[in-house]
C-alpha cells in the first residue's frame, strides 16, 4: 500500500511539473510578463532588468520540467524529492497570499494553456504539497524506470531539450499558441457575447457629506440634493461571462476608432505589432519595408500597432523610413497577440491567417511579389502545424527516452537471467 501511494503521488507530481515547465518553456516571454506582474504586485519591479527576468523565465521552466522528468524516471530520488518539497513549501504560501490579496488575476502556473483562479491554484498546491511530503518521506519506494548507470543520459537530454525549446521559441514564436489570437481564430467572434450569457453585476456606493458628516448611500437610498457628493466606488457583486477577447481596439492618432473597419475588411490586412517601439528589434527593417511595399502594391491595408508615445513613433519612422500609419492599442493586448516586438500578423475578415516574429518575417521572391496572397502559401492558414509539432516532439524527445527505458529494462532483465542461470549452475 505504501509503495502504491508513493508512486501515485510521484506520478501526479511528475505530470504537473512536466506540463507546467513545458508550457512555460514554449512561451518564455509570456512567463517573463507574469514574473513582471509578480514583481509589480510586490513593488519590486525596478529591481530586475528585462534580461534578468527573461533568464529567470527560462530557468524556472527548465527546472520545473527537469524535476518532473526526474520524478517520472525516479532519477536521483532523494535530491529530486527534497527539491520538489522545497519548491512546493515556497509556492504554497505564495499562492495563499495571491488568493487573499488577489494582486494579479491568475498565477500563470500553466501559462495560457490552463487558467486557474487564485483559490484554485492554492487548492492545487495544497494537494501537491501533500504529495511532495509523501515522496520526500519515502523516496526509496519510487521504482526506477532507468537504472542509475544510465540516468545521466536522461538528465542531460532533458535539460538540453527544454533549454533548446525555450531558445527556439524566443527566436520564433511559441510552438503552441493557447491565446485567443491564435492562428485560425476570428477576433470578432472572440469579442462576441453569447446570447443569454450571464452579465456581471455591480454595486455602487456613494459617499456624501452634509453638515460635516459623511455617510455612505446606495442607489436605492440616494438622498436629496442637500448632500454633497464626495466619492463613489463600484465593486463587482456577481461575475458574468467575459469573452476571450475583451480589450482589443485600434485607435488612429486623430482619435478615430477603426477596430470594426479593420476586422470587417474582407481582404487581407497586415498588422505590424510593436508593443513598445523604444525596445523594438530593428534588425529586419528591410523585410518589414518589403512587406509594406508588397501590401501597397496589391492594395492590402497595413497598420502599425503600438502603445508607445507619439515621440517614440516619430523616432521609429525617422529611423526606418516607415510610411505606414501607426495606431494605438493597449500594450498588454499587443503582447498577447504576438510574442515578438515587433511581430507581424496577417488578418482576413477578422481571422488570424498567419503570425511571424521579427526573426521569421516572410521573404518573397521577385516572382512571388507579383502574385496576390490568395496564390501564395503565406496567404493560407496552415492547418497541419499543430499535429506536425506534436509529432516532432514525440519523435525527438518522447521516443528516445522510451527507447532508453526499454533498452535499459531489457539489459537489466538479461543480467537477471544470467545471474539466475549462474546460480543454478553453482
């Protein structure tokens, strides 16, 4: 019974740590943004540079993923179980604080793949802490999948794999996009409220003053005009349905909202997404300008989206010679749309057709530049990318570890057979 309980706890922890580390590793910028949110909530945002928080993002995902693999294969059992216990002992009180104070909406434990409320996260960590205590108390009860002599292969291969995954996703884009702006998503549909969806309910309290005395009133008992308004506060009393996309808007420098115009355009629309032009990578300006010239030649709309100031926009245009118009969009929204600064998004009738990081911008030959997007591969949504990515991960990571485990078990079994045969001969 003890062995069964220990190994069930070990399996639970392994799955959670592997999943948590993997979804963070394939979106290192998203994990960095979440670390920034934590630091801001703790009033420590000015203590770390962006390079340091990005390094912490990559390191955190690698540690979680590797600990999950070590638990799964029962590698360095005592060290691994104590490490997991220490991590859970630190994270559980932190998530309790998050649940009580609610400084950020969600902890980001599983990136954008699985979004949990702060109380759900705390409950999850309580369960994992209990499981960590069990495996740390009896680490020897975890049966090995790979013998000690070959554990170094799984250790090094897992570390190299997850670090390489993070580096590639920083260079390109996340291998899996769990955000509402993923390729194939229709932004208008993501903004729509379903018929009959529950609406959020709010309660407003008014603070009024009369004869030096302040008192709070609600809408139902609002007093006469002899009272002087001082302040008011509104709180949500009942949560309602919140659409996946609820903060997307495009505003011109003149203050005109062109969101509907862009999303209802039946032709193609290019969006150069640069949340912060002050920190945007300018190494591929030639390709950006080529895409703009191509769009202008074929009559496709091309907009720059940023949350930067007018001064930063003017500096970018002077530096790059950009002729395209820049519009204003919320910075958090832009960071959600594409994990690149800048990044390029292709829309058609409000649907995300393609997304590119600044390192992987489309390059068109002279012949391709004469053709409309309908006749080019980049003008069509790639539907097989997810299945292909899953197949590659299975081929390059899961399969080698499975073969290692099978070969190791066969070798151990053959040694056991030889020992038994030798005993019989003696």
